[in-house]
C-alpha cells in the first residue's frame, strides 16, 4: 500500500460530538434551552445548526424553523437535514435520525385562477398529518418530536383546522367490509377527482371491483381490490407500467386537496370553524426559531401587499405575532448582527420582557471561499488549495475539531486523497472528520473550538 493510501485511513469517517466537552458548550447549551432567547451575531450558515441543537437537547419538544422566503426555507431544509442526520449518530443510534418536515406556502393566491401545485399541497398536508400523528403518540417516551421548516408566507396562510383534517382522513385494512361506491363518494367529498386512469395525486378511478387512488401524502398510487364489499388486496403500483410495487395491509387517506376544501367552507360560511393555521397543530412548548426576524417582517409586509383586504385565507403580521408570542411557545431569535441591550426588535423582544441576550461567537466560512465566478488557472487553484489545507492543519494543531462535509462517498474518498497529499503532520495524530451531507457553507465556532468545512471552501 502506498504512503498516501496508508495516510488516507487516518481521516475519521464517524463524526464525534467531542466539542460538547469544550469550555463554551455548557454556556451555549444553557442558552439553547432558554424559553425566550435572542441570539446575536449568528450568520445564516449557523441557523439550522442552532435549531437542531435545540431539537437534540430537548428531543420531545417540536422545533419550527421560520425563514423569510422559499429560497431561505430550502437552504434551511437542506442544512437541517444534514445536522439531524448527524444528531442521529450522537448516541450511536442512527435509527433515531429525523428528517425535517417541509411546510411551503402556496405559490398562487386563492383568488387567482390557478391552483397550487400538487407537490406543494402534498408537502403541506404531509406536515400537518405527521404533526397530528405525533401529537397522538406524544405520550410514548421514545417518540421524537418533529422539526418543521417553513416560511413566514406559509405561516400567514390559513389551512384546515385539526378537527376538520382528522375528519377528512380515513384508514382501511385488508378484510374490511365496505361498499366501494360509498368509498368513492366519500373520497369525492374530500376533493379527490374521478378520472378514467390515475396519473396524478388527488385522482381516483373505479373499474369494477378495482379502485385506484393516488393519495396526496403517498409517493405512489394505490390499487384496492374488492370481492363484493370486502377489501381483498391493497398494493402500490407504478402508474406508467401498472406493475405492483409493494403489498400493504392498511392504507390511510388524507384529503385530496386543501384549498378546494377551504373554499367550500367559505362558500358555506363555515370558515370560522374550518380554518386554522400551522400554529394550531403545534403543542405547548414548541420552539419557534426566527431566522433573521427583521428580514422576516419585511417579507411579511411585502407579501400582504399582494393579498386582498380582509382575505379570509390569511393572517396578517400582527395576528402572527399574537399567536407566536401570546401562546405557550418558546421563541428564539437568530440575528445576523450582534444587538446591543435595548436595541429595537422586529418581534418586540426585549430583556425587560424576559428575553436573554447571547452571542455564541460563531462566523461563516464565506471569507475562505474563492473569489469571483471565473475558474482560475490550475496553478492558482493548487496554491489556494495548499493554503487552505495549511489553515486546516493550524486549526487541528490549535485543538479545534475540524469536520469536512462531503456530498457523497466518492467526494469523501477524493478528499481523503487530497488530504494525504497535503498533510503536514507525519504521524497522522490529528485529522479532520468527514460527514456525508449538504450544507450551504461552512462555519467556525470559536467557543466550541469547532470548524465545519464544505466543498465551497
């Protein structure tokens, strides 16, 4: 085996949480568990990390991460998924890893002719159904609370009330007795559309004793076979080839839409009973993580300009604040700059109201990124790479934990080769750790003596 091959083995592939023994962790952990906290000097690269640490320290309390728009929401979802994956290995129990739920906003307003895309309704309904399911299993000691990533626009949009959503769901099992025509009628009441052939979510098709349904919250359509009034088979299938994929013992139907049911409630003057917001699905103790509240407020005010006055499908900014701050939720404000005591705040947070002010001394790795959009000459790239590798060695010699985040195994293998080529320590006593995932950019936590490097750096 070559020297490079022998050294490659020194790159740790199982990330550790040894920074929890650092001198800054106890203070950080104590502040993360505060019910009302204002964090200053937190760059966007660290937002998801902070939210996931809250979820890891208090695993039975849900966390709602709030962004100022769709682009920020997607980046937070990506970052949170990577950090939650890592949190799942914390106690060497990868099965405990959670995937964050994604709750988007409708891309079309209710008064417009177009309906929201089926994928958006799917993600919204899936989030609401999973929150209801977790609430029902909350008493189980092993039940990990969900982490939800949303935007202020989605938070301002109303949805079905929990009791209405529950009434719009039904579970069936193999062996159940029911008239297939009655089931079709019920599905149509829940906004499913009859079609000759099922190809899209929210569609149903009955042919003799076979009912095809594309449930909104399922990735594949389902074929239900009846013998008379008895369900004899439930299985998912590929709509293109019609081939079966998986046999199922039971199936739960979600509503076939969201906005259509809300409009029916408005027409029947039942909107006060049928309408709710995402807040209504969150239990006491949920932590709301506001990522740059100033930008969130600006986005909310800009969004309301597009909404007709007294539109029943929306909450205004003051109503959002009333629900967030007037209920029994925890609130954490993550701000890009370090505020001074007494500085005004978009959400009205202040020390007089019991808000703790804390600066965890974190920064992004943006200043380590190559400048410009034009690919430099090869010798320039090699010089930049060598300089950065030397910086990584300096961090390691200073006692920092260095974590390199790679997109996949092939990239991790390539990094190991590059590290072997550039490493400066001869005995391999200090080496970075590798995590498979995706982050928008790296970060440095001085107090934790911890550095995260991505492919962008």
